[in-house]
C-alpha cells in the first residue's frame, strides 16, 4: 500500500487564474462558499464541474480544463457574486474573461462575464439525490 503522505499524493488547488482576455470555463455549478477570508477581504468561492475551458497562468502557461474536472473560481464583486448566487446547483453556465480595466486600487480589474441558458443538468441533480427527481 502506498504511503498517503507521499509527495505524489498531495492534492493541488484547482483554482482558475484569469491570465489573458479570452480565458474561459464552462460547466455545471456544483457548490459555493461565501465569506471566505483572504488577503483581499471576504470572497466567495464557486465550484464548477467543467465541460470545457482554458486559461493562462501568471507566467503565461496555457492550462487546458478537461471535462469532469472540478475547478474553483473566486468572486469578489457585487455584480459577479449576484449573478453567481442566482444560479442553482446543477445549472449549466460559462465564465469568460472579457476585459481588463484599471481599478481604483492601483491594479487591473478583471472583468469576467457570466453566461447561461438556464438549463439544469438533470443527471447531476439525480446523482446528488438518488431516487429523487427534481
């Protein structure tokens, strides 16, 4: 049996870094947490079971997001959080980095747009509540 504390078993964070305009993720909303303390103040974290995606790290490396992977996205703006909070668990949606603007805090604000048709993934809901139909 492998040693659970072997380096190869260390769980790495799966958080998206919006590195270049055009970065995106699409998938299903599977979770959210609010009031998470960070160096930037309180944030919300949204978990996405991906169907597709691509983003760039701070050093420009391209990261392909594969179907079935779970990724987290941090939210801090009232508009973004409001849009994400209205979506139900299991709802299909996409996020896209569309613009970078100068902010009042002296750095670039990344404008992330939220897209959805409103469709719910029934297979996902059924997997969360076996035997029940929503």
